[in-house]
C-alpha cells in the first residue's frame, strides 16, 4: 500500500527512470508525473509562429527554444522538469525570462495552475497563455514575486515581450 501514496511524490531519480524507459514525453512538477499528449497541427503552427517571430527579432543576447526542450527548475530543494512550448533565454541565464504555453484540452488546466505556480516560484518574468480556439493571449508579469495579469490580447493587438524589448503582433501568432 505504500506505493499508492508515492504516485504524487516522485523524486528526480524516479522521473529519470520513467523518462528513460518510455517513448512518451513526461514532466515532473511538484513531485507529480504528467504524461504529455501529442500536439495538434494548429498547436504546432502557433508554436512555430511564436518562435519565428521572436527569432526574427535578431536579439543576440536572447535565444528562443521550443519543446521538446527540457528545463530544470529547482524549487525548495525539489527538482521539476518541464517542456514549455516556447521559452526565451537571455544573457546565458538558466531560467527563461519568458514562457509561452499554447493551451490544449489536455494541458489547459495544468498550464493555468501548477505550471503557472511553478514558473512564478522559479521567477520567470513573463508568462503567456495562448488560447488558439478563441485567438486570445493572456499575459502575466511577475510583480513582487507574484504573477499579475498584465493584459488580455485579441487577434488585432500587439503583445510586448519586456525581456527582449520587442513587440509581436498577435495576428502573426494566430496566422496559420
């Protein structure tokens, strides 16, 4: 019966054992293992558009990355492994300054709750939630160690990515 309580309390070593022995992609967040489903074509198109628009800004101090790309976030002596859809690393920092998650039916709850909490604790400065179904982007900024909603943007708006000092037109993200 002891193993049943361990389902939500995986160690980093147990995560590695699972990740290395499955073809599925998995994340470790606050001791819980999350299986990751494959992405839809729309999801991948939006991820590609975000990456392309950030990359085209030619910021030599900042590099965008796309999943699958694991980042390790250590919070209170606990290691978490996540694969954000798009992340921006600046000045050779280990923690991204901005993360973009494209919501899907299988990930929306996790992206809006445990991942948001994890990114906040890791001090990721900007967090963007992209709702492809409604062409809406929610932007959260870290203020006094807490995420605050900085804006909700539609298809005809521009979003500012403060850590790279650039704006992206939302229509360029949703254009597929």
